[in-house]
């Protein structure tokens, strides 16, 4: 049987990470979130802390760009980190069934024959509430924070891929996690995955 | 029990209409596609042919705009048609469970307490194939035709609503109908609807 590979792109505060973790559990496959950074670090020889610092965001300081050392292949360090992640994603997906969170995984696997790409969203006010309750963001900053992370992820995705973040045509399914709740969404996606890979 | 109201927005050639019809059948509720225009005509007293001529597209000829007579409420005739449709959609949704195709129904019902908004897409090449096979569009014009209808619907939606057509945040679920096929998509949406309105 071919590997069952699911990528999950999520709006900040949508509960997409929890959906991904529970979906991986329900499918009995590995869940790659921060663990992906470990694989990328292991493969590339670049220390894991660099991947963590630059996780799904672009360095937007001009001085930083000027000061970075150039990595392998004569590319800026930022790009070297991105390419190392792409390679890690492709390696993982060719070796095992898995759920991969974010990191342009849908783009990394665009030439793979069968990948299930999922986008998880939720209404803005629900995401702000989740930022406060789950991620402990101060209430007065929460709305701005959610917007900023959305912008970071969008900018990162649009910079590194030839697609636009969060457009339905990039995904087999986009779902508002508040419609059925986290567990209802997981159950629906589990069944969708089973049908998709039947 | 509250009415179960499902709006379906679809990319041209995605099979969204067939999905909508079959979903209505599976749920045992009325299906409003062209029939919506009849209701709008009946309510407004404007002849049905005008709704058909302007269905989900804007008159983009400046001369046409200049020459149109003004309808009820002193608004351009185009807008009178649109507002008559909005009213028809609200009337239908407050009276019965139903599936409504296109016509900015998600926008028309934005103040209703519980509406399930669905977006149906499919990859471009599959939509072109469907245009040729199902809608009998000449092969050499099919790709351009699909693009043009997409543009028409996008322009119509963006003009009349305060949202952007085809953005995941407008819908509880967006689905690529080629992932599970038409019948698989209908079965999934049937279950989603049952869970959503449980």
C-alpha cells in the first residue's frame, strides 16, 4: 500500500495542530510538527536551533540578510534552512505514512503522486479566544498577535512557493474547525483520508 | 427542528451543481438552482427572462448601464435583480430546509444563525474536461471559457458582497470534488450536514 501522507496548513488559533495530532493518532501514523525540524537538522548538519528561530517566518530585517553567512550551494542561510526542510519533508513522505504540519509541505510534495492536502481555518474571534486560552497570549494583544502570525505564515508561504497561501485550489479539503468542533473535524478527516486512499 | 440550509458556491466545471442536486436528494430537501430565479421573478414581478439573462454575471457594457431603466427603489436594473434574488433566498431559507446553488446565497444569509456554506472546486484540467464532455463546449475554446466563467462569477460576487469569492473563511468546508469523486463528495457532505445540524 502506498504511504498515506497528509499535509495540514492551518490558520493560527484554528486548532489545526490539535486536529493534526489527533488525526495522526486516529490513523496510527507519525505526526511531524517540531519533529520535522529535528529531521531537517539531522540531515543537513545545521543546528536545530536555527530551524526553530526561523520556523515558518521570513527574516525581514535587511541587516540580518546582509549579515547572514551563506549556506550550502551558495544560497542565503534562510533559503538553506528552507531547502533542508523541503528535503526532510520529501524523505519522510517517501519512507512512511504521516501527518505533516505546515512548513509548505503541500508545496514540497507537489510532485508526489498522491498527497492529501488539508487547510484548517476558524472564524477570527474564535482564533483570538484560542490564542488567549490555549497559548496564553495577553488579552489586549491577542487580536494583533493572531493577525501577525497569519501574515508571517502567508508571507513565508507566498515567498517560497509559486502558490498563494490559503487558496482552496491548493487543498483537497479546507475546513472550519468550529463547524464540527476539533473531535468532529478529526473524525470527518479520518473518514476523508480512508476514502481518499481507498 | 431548525431548517437545514446549505449554500453551494462552485467553480465552473467542478461538478458542484451535480453535487448540490444529489446532496439535496440525499437530505430529502428542495434544490434551488434555476428554480430560485422563478421565486425571485414571482416575488418581484420582474420577468424571469431578465434573471436568466443576468444570471451570476454583471452587465459590463457601459452603454448597457446607461440605457437600463431604473427598477424599484431607484436602483439600477442590475441591482434590482440582485436584491430581488437576495430577498427570494432569505424567504426560501426562512421557510424550508434546502440546498441553494450560487447567487451569493452565503452572503444573502450572513445574518441567519446557522447556515452551512460549501465551496466546491476541482483542478483546472479536470474542469476543462468537464466543460467539453458535460457542457459540450468546443475543445479549442474550453480552457478560455472556463477561465471566463470563473472571472464572471468572481466579479459578480466581489461586486455585490463585502467578501472575496472562494476564500476559505467564507465557508465551513471547501472540497475538491475530484478527491473522492462526485458521489463520494456527496456522501461526505451529507454526513457533514448531519453532524453540523445535530
